[in-house]
C-alpha cells in the first residue's frame, strides 16, 4: 500500500475519525493530495463516505472520514498467538483429554449451522454441500473424483501453524467433515504432517451412516 495511504489509515485508526484538514496538518501535504488518497481508499472500500462532524460552535461544516470494517484486515492481528497460548494452558490442566473435549465442543458449534446429510441426497450433493460450507468458513476447499470415491481437498489451513503443535485441530476438522457427509470419510493426509493438502476420501462402496 502507498505510504501516505497507510499513514492516513493509521491516523484515522488512532483518532477514530479525521477531517481533511487534520490529515493535511499531520502529513504536511496539501488538501488536494489528502483528498486524492482518501478517494482511492474509499474506492477500495477502506474508508467511509465523509459525514458532517458535529460542532459546538457555528462555522463551515467539517467532514470526517472513518475506517470501514474491511480496513481491519490491514492491521496486525495476533489471534494465532492467543489461540496457541490458550491451548497450551488447557493442555497444562489436570486432564490430558481436556483440549480434545474443548475442541469437540467447538466442532459441535460449527456443525450446528453446517449442512446435514438428508435422505434422498446423493453422495455428490452431500460432498458439494460440505465443500461450499467449508469455503464459507475460510477454507480453500474443492472436490475431486477418483476411482475410489470423492475426495475433498483443503488447500489452506485457517489455523496457520497451530496444528503442528496441536494435532487435535486436525481431528476437529476431520470430525467436522464427517458430520456433513452420510458416509464416513477417510483422512488421506494433512498439511501439518507434510502433505500439500488436507484430503478426505469418501469411498463409493462404504456403508451409509448418519453422523450427528
């Protein structure tokens, strides 16, 4: 991102809102330059339309700009560090099964809004529904046909490097996929152990089982 636009976003983030005059004074540039950068940021969906700022004294109206929700993506997050420390703390508890139990509870919450296998749905429909739901949850998922069955490939890990230290997350994902497909999928490999994708095979000849 352009240095000046980055600085404009930082200023608005710190102050909550800013006018052209405030940005001009802090950046030591002309108002025309500030408006140009604000127009670009607005076209990218990062700042809002200018709104009149309330004033206690009479005078010409001043227009302020704020950041949009999309702009939050451009500021650093440490969710991975928080999650890692939380899991370490859980594992240091009295019960070694505690983390698995917590993650299964998380999986159940996600599964509660996931598509369920319904009577009459073909295997292809169930797998396609599962793939679409995974995409909505931030996974890069796709379906592939093979001679053995249908394979769900997940090309990214929303948990970054956490599964390398906490493989329970991989089991949680596997259980999530299982909850959406009537036939028990088979885990073919996960990225945490060196595979290019996390892959789950649903064999054509497997017996049909409903999972809750």
